[in-house]
C-alpha cells in the first residue's frame, strides 16, 4: 500500500513538471532520477516543436518547476531516419541525461549524447556515433569523452561478418570559437586547450620518457583573420637546439581527405600525397623555426610561419598558417555536426643526452607514421570555409568520392 502511494505521488509530481513543457512530448526518461541532487526526481524528455526542426532535449527540475533547466535542439529532425525511420530514447543516470537516436537505410546509424549537470547548467560529457552495413555486417564505432582540457576519442572499425577489428585512439584538437549560445556548447564543446601528459600517448621508445616533467605539452588553436594560430607549450627539462636535424622539434601532420576509412569500411593506413601533409618544426638558436616538409617530399611553399621562445618550464612554439592548408578540397563533415572533417596530430620530439635516445609524445596513439586513420580530428569553425573563400587552393588537391 505504501509503495502504491509513493508511485501515485511520483506520477502527480511528473505530471506537474510536464505542464511546463510547451512543445509536443515524444518520450520521457523512465524511471526519473534526481539530476540536481535535491532528493526529488526530475523530468527529462525529448520533444518536437515543428516537424522540420531538430527534436529537443528538455529538463525540468523539481527544485525549479516553473521553468526549463534545459531546452536544446540537439537531435535530428523526425524525417531524417531514412527507410528505417527515426527512433529516439532518453534515460537518466544520476546527474547524467543520455539520449540516443537511430535510423538509416542499408546502413543503420546510431548517435548518442551524454549531457551532465554542471555549474547550474548542462554540458556535453560525451558523444558516440556508429554506422553498420546491414548487408555485410561491417561497422564503424566512435566515441568521445570530454573534460575541461581533454576530448579523448576512440574509433573501432569492425570487418565484414564480424571480421578483424582495428582500433585508434586520440585527443581531439579544437579551434577556439566564441559562442553566445549555451546550446552551441552541447554540440561543440569549448576546449580551450588540449593537455598531453600521459604515457599512453608516448610513441616510439618508451624508455626515453620518464614522466610529464620530462616531456608534456598543451595545444591551443584559434582563428586569427584568415589564418589558424597553433600554440604549443612544451614542458621540457633539457631544451636542445641546433641547425641539424636531431634537435628538439614539433611535427604537425594533417589530412584533408575526409573520412579516414574507405567506402568498404577499411582504414586508410597510408598517407595520400594529394591530401596529407607532414611538417617538422626544428628549434633554432635565433628563435626561428626550421620548417621541413616530411610528406610529401617537395619544395612547394607551405605558407607556414612560426617562432619559439624559452619558458620557465621549457619552451613555447607558435605556428601561423593560412586556413586553406587545413580545409583544402575536403567537403565532408563530421557525423552529427556541421564541422569540416580534418584529421590531424601533433608530435613533440625531445632530444636529451645522446645516450638516452629520443622521447616522443603525440596527440594520437600512432602505429603508422602519418596514417590518416590513426590521426585525430582538428575541429575548425564550421563557418570558416565560406568566410575564407579566395581564388584557388594553396596547392592542387583531390578528395575521395563521397559515399
């Protein structure tokens, strides 16, 4: 009898909270959970405002039942599901709201978001995306977990009929973008800098790296007019300079070719000379950088300028480049967003005493040098390509045929 009474009270409370929602309710999380930690259940629902608009996630807290604590258009439109139709679900676990949408035709796709209660609002805590070929069973799975300074991602390619899988892990890089709308950050998180200080991202000889005090770095990227400015702040206890090749240096690899896998769900494990670039930036004693194009080997001017300076903990590198270097001919976008898809990784190479070898720390867990599949994502402003429209690309480029 007591359980029945509590259930009735919960239903009355839910109905009262739902009265604040003005849009059509598609579905709500059941059972409800306490999102703000006040001891009472809160309401989280998916709603529809207009048939041609993205569906929304709304939250009403029992501690503030007169208003919506969250109202964000972060899901697909009701007509975007393809032949399978669009299905959605929402659940709550503690202070986390999880939403998922699914659709497709021959290829079935699933997209998920995790929204966390934080500082009186909600922020993106993680997202996932998968595509499965219903005929062959081949599948792509990807996901990202967000914190204040790191967006850590993983991608898995599963071969046809449950065949061999290939996994890649990386730290995403974001170009800082001012945002006046809180909703924007639910899809485009504001990662002001990316911190790389874990032994998991050591490449090459592990024995040459001891800890983050020996070698670690942060990356910041921002738009400056028509350029991208990349700042790399390196913690290095022994900075080595010189005109020769074997000195402390930074490498930047990027690929503008779109999807890092083929139409048959196979990873691209070799760099494409039409879309991939790799450069080495060596520290010179005069504060300039010696720029060498590692891939492809050519004398084509890069239009990339840079300098470096000493800091109390090591050194800082600044590189400025025309944004066309990173946008090029790629017209593909990230699933679930409108961002230009650019694969990129940054490697910092540290030379200490000659007998210790060379330590290298990267934003991706690389197995194949310069392989686009194993590089992460450089998230550029979605408005940049149109705003920076100029005559001609910086060099001839080609891109894979869109699927």
